[in-house]
């Protein structure tokens, strides 16, 4: 287990270095940054001074090394747009995205797994059939369309829920949370539902397919032949085997949720990192874009490693515990 | 009193082109403590007969005719919950593949203890004691330690021993062993059969032993039923059926066993193939392959007739006895 962990950490470091390289290259592709830092009519001496001060006169690999060194301490420099530290900008926006993604992920599991089980256990029932159909719609409709539909129905026509923003948030240290106020919770409903819809249908269909597969296995047949109760067969014997592969997919999708959050945040004007990223793109604010890229990649890497570890914990066949098979 | 009686049992599956009978008009009985061997080529209906007895025919299939009695009471028309209580407690089952019969994410102990507690009112600690005891009885070394390990930590032969413990741990009166050694190494097959035989003697459990191995039947079974195309064609004591087969199909089966002995028989094969359930001829299903077929064989199905000692479904026999 320890060897596995070390291997994964080394892999992760390589992944992050590659991502950092891409982020670093972004600065180069955006042209000479000195142009945007000095006055239009600056002299060559003035330009060189700026260049020297920013370390831009150094060889490229030294610049990359410095970038990595600073990035690993969370320092991505100043935003080109409003000259505030990028790390401050991101940490202001991080709670909004984190809460949105968390709620969406929770909803997708909480709704997706029971619906998947239901449709697997009674595949020919009317409710299962209609859920299958609905999930097909859920999986094929673009999320911004569902978002706009949700706004139309629940905000414009019914007036029940806000169509934009986070509502009232309360600051706990540097974290601003919408969980503690009614308006904050109400504001979460539509965006998190829009965000989770795709994962929800995916998880439902996955649980259904896996569970139906598991219910056909010999060990389920043998469990039935031993007279175990249906409850135990479905929820102890079958579900555990069903959820192991589901967890992997869910973990991978969690990263996808963060990426998809960009769209949701744009539709609902949600003040998260995704919205910040879109702004940064439209202004060519490279430090913010680079920092976002690195941060999201880091989250991806952490999630994937956790999922792999969890998988090993859940599936006894992957546990390396020294006990060898006897004869 | 007989333990199990199956009378005129027919199991049908609705299909696109009408229903097909997986088994037809099957009649057999098992006495307490008896080992009934069951042989016949692939698709003859051996597993289906077992599935019907234990009440696990997969929908849309179902029993369309006949009845099954256990200790005198009908069990073929019980409600699902009542039948569930019988499975494991009165009738156990052992399947072919021990590698896939055990749940990979539960320990051997968890699976045993749950089975015991489902059927017997025992505390967890007592159930655990019993589980360890069963592992010992089926020959698992160091059962106190092995009980908390997972199936993948056992070899194939050891897993089949665990499967046997699981099938017997709630002390059923009858166990259906469907080709329990087919998936195992030849070297462990004999051990598993010997174990089954010993446990059957010790516990008095009756066994329906499905196998393709006539040698196993000869050594292990008290009686044997021969199935062909969904029907029982010959049933009787092992001595009678194996040494003096009356049905031409049984004779063919016997002749196809390679023998080591003073009279090295040529390996005789029965020509042709068993008809599929949806293409069985009107008369005797074996007639197209039968070396002794008569006109009547093509028109009329022979009935299973005879004594306790031996029954045969063949027109030849009627010819002789009339
Ligand atoms: N789900 C099903 N639907 C329709 N027919 C089926 C189904 N399952 C089995 N059958 C038919 O029932 C017949 C009996 O099958 P069964 O599995 O009992 O054979 P078997 O004697 O156990 O053969 P084997 O030696 O290969 O295990 C076969 O002809 C098969 O085609
Ligand atoms: Mg079979």
C-alpha cells in the first residue's frame, strides 16, 4: 500500500510539472508581457529594466523553474486586469465553486444511486421505463439549455427561486458560505441541480447497468439458493459489488463537475472560479488563467489518487495484505 | 417415507415461436440419506430439474404441470417467502464453479454466518462457532484464521469446500450438487467427491448429484436417473442401470466409457445429436439415433414404467413384457 502511494505521488508530481509547463507556456503565447507593462512610448532601456526586474532576461528553463517554485507556494503573481494577487482572487472565488460542486456531487449520488437500484430491480416496471427515458433526455440535453429552462420555470414563471448569484453569504474566516442562510440555500438549488443533472443520469444508468450485471452472477444465484432474504441479496451482496466500479467513475466525474461548473456559473452568474476564468479569458488575463489551470489540475490529481486508494480499500482483491492463497 | 417426490413435472419457457418445454413429464423420488446420480448429455434438463426443485427457475420460465413434494408437502406452489425459507434450510444447492459462487467482497465467515443466522436462531458468536466448525468439517486447515479471509485467498478446491460448507451449514435434508467438480483440477475432483460422500453419510443429507462422470456415479450414487431431451429415460439402482442398462441410450452411454480391463471395448459413440427442445420429434426423442427403433417409436412417446428397482421409458421393454 505504501509503495503504491509513493508511486502515485511521484506520478502526480510529473503530471503537475507538465501542467505547470503548459501554464508557463501560456505566458509566452500571449506575446511579450513587457508590452503591456510599460508605457507605449517607453525607451529600450526602460523596457530592459522591466524585463530584468521580472526575470524575463533569464534563460527559459530558469524562468520555468522560478514559475514552478513560486506556484508551489501559491504565488501566481498579480492579475494583469486589476493588479491584485491571483491567489487572493482565486481564494475569494473558491468557496462558491466548492459549495456548488459539493452539493451537485451529493445530489447526483443521493438521487442517482437509489434510482439506479430501483430501475435495476424492477426493469420492466412503468417507473423504471420512464426513468430510463428521462435519463436519456437528461444525458443528451446540453446543460445550458436545462439551466435556462430551469430559470424560466422556477424564477421567471413561478418566482420561487433566484435566477442568479449566491444569495446572502456568511464569512467564516476566509471561507464565505451560502449554507447558513435561507437565501443562500435557495440560490444553490437551481445551479446545483443543473450542474448535477448530467452526473445524476450517468450514475443512475451506471448503477442500473452494473447492478443488473451483478444480479446475474453466480454468487447471487448461490446466495438465493441459500435462502438469503431479498433485502440482503440486493443491498448487501449486490450493492457492494455494484458500487465499487461506480465509485471510480464518480471520482473521475467529480473533476468533470468542476470543469462543467464554468458553464453553470456563467448561466447563473455564480461568483465562482469558473466565472473568474471566463472573465480572465476574455481579458487575456494570463496569470489568472494559468493559476486556474494549475489549481483545477491539482484537484483532479488529488481526487484520482484518493479514488484509487479508496478502490483498494473497498475491493479486497486489490488489497495487498501479504496473505497468500493457500491450497 | 420418501424425502422428495417429483411427479410429471414440466417446465416451460415462452419463446417467440411458442413455448418450449425445457423438461417434460419428469418423475423421480429421493429417499432420506440417499445419493441419486443424474446423468445425460448437455441440454438434457438436469440443471433445470434441480432449479425447479429449489424453486429458482428464471422467469419467464415456470412449472406448467406436475408437482414437487418435500416430506409430503407440496413446495412447487409456495409463495416466494415460504420457498425462500426452504432454500438453504431444507434444500441446499452446490453449483459448478466455485470460483464464481462466492461473493468476492465478503469474507468467507460473513457469508457463512449470514447463512446460518438466516435459518437458525443463533447469536452471532454461536453462528461464528458453527461456521468455524463447518470449515473444519469440510477440511479447511486453520479455520479460526481462515474464516476472516476473502474468497480470492483460497484455491479452487478450497473454495469448493467453502461452497459445500455454505450449502450444508443450515443442515438441509437434501442438497442438489450440479456438476460440483467439473470446474476443478482433476487432482482435486476425487477429493471433493469423497468429501461430499463422507458428509452425506455423517449428516444423513440426501444428495442429487449431477455429473458427466459415470465413474463417480458408480462409486458414489445409490440410484441413478438418466435424462435425455428433457425426460427421464431410465432410473434405478446403480447396479441395475450401470450393469444391465435397458434403454438403448443408457447402453450407448455405458459403451462410450473407456474401460481399463480385460475386455478393452472400442470407444463407442452414439451417432447424431440430441434434438433441441423446440425440435423434438413426435414419438420417442431418441428414435432418430436409436439402433433398435420400430414404427411405434416414431409415433408414440414411451412412458416411464417399471418398478422401484428400475424404470425405463422405451417401447422395446413393453414389447418384451407384453
Ligand atoms: N432461460 C431459458 N430459456 C429457454 N430455454 C432454456 C433456458 N434455460 C435452459 N433452457 C433449456 O432447457 C434445457 C435444459 O437445460 P439444462 O441447463 O437443464 O441442461 P443440462 O442437462 O443441465 O445441461 P449441461 O450438462 O450442459 O449442464 C436446454 O435445452 C436449454 O436449452
Ligand atoms: Mg447443467
